[in-house]
C-alpha cells in the first residue's frame, strides 16, 4: 500500500531536526511492506485534496512563519476539506501555531491561522525550553520530546489537548496541557525530532493515514522497538529531572 504524504513548506519550516519525523514514518511504513510517497507542497502549490493521506508541517522561526502564513491561509479551505474527508495531519511547533485561528508575534503582528484546531497563540517574552514528558489519556502512552517556544497557546474550552504535562512547560506554562488533537489532526510543540523516541505515535499516524487510503480502520503489526524504547526512556528521564510542574 502506498501512503501519500504532503509535506508543507519543507524549505521554510524545518528546524530542530523535524525532517526526521518523515524518515521515521518512511522506515516504519517500509518495515510493514508499505511505501511512503512524500510530496513537497511549497508556496503557491495547490493542495491535492483527494491525493494525500497524511499532511505534515514542521516548525520555524517567526520570520519563516510570517513568510508562509498567508500562503497557508490560502490553502486552508482545501486542507479543511481534506481533513473532513479523513486525511490525517501532524503539525509541530510553528506549524502547530498556524493550525489554530491566529498567532500574534512579539511585535504585535497577528498572523492568520487556518482554524483546523480550536486554539490561538500569543508570543510571550520568555522562551520555554527543555525536555518534556506528557501523559496521553486517549492513547494510554507517554510522549517525550523537546520544547523551545515563546508562544503561549490557549485552547478553547472543551478542546482536547494532546497530553497532560508531567514535566516541562507545555502549551502555555500554566494550564498543564500540551498540544491539541481533533480527530486525525494533531498539533504539538515537541521537537527533537518527535517520532524517533515515540514509536507508538508514529504508528498512530501511519494507521490514520492507511485508514484514509483504504477506507478502513487499520491495526499495524508490532515492530521490535528496543532502540526506540531506549530513546524514549532517556528523553523521559531528562524531562523528569527537570521536575514535575503540574
């Protein structure tokens, strides 16, 4: 089975090794006999609504976010249609912020978001940096990663976070939550990259993408994940040494 991935703005939103997330998805797909077909979606490119199983957008600095925000807003209706048809979506850091309704930077400039997630973000003065550990009630797993952001992301009442913060700052350093999820759309501040140390989450994305490709929910066979488990344990321990904040 071919899993079709649309990688938004790989030339602009690609800091903190976030390209590694695509490499992990490719390796885990191939291990199960599937092919990952990655298509770059750059400035001005139309969104092939019916041809993408999983969209991915990474993180960038304020300058790069500002460069892509207007183009992403123009792509917004097509992306919303693709999600409504069952495509999955992973957004990291700057990409996560732009999946909300808006992002106000430190200069007070408000960038448009595309409203796929029920949230908005306002830049703060102090950056929130370090290892993070989350508990994801909806999955029964922990997520480990690294955050480095000044944005304070505020979820709408009733919105579902990606996880509850065990250590680290999370969305805003106050709420005790990190990220957001809505159906097959996932947003998070976790870099590092995220997926090499969280194999279960990579598999969740692949299963969602395959469900879109086949029209049926998928259960993936397990892989021998000793190295991934070790990476997760190391990252988790670093986060725990920061101390629980919530």
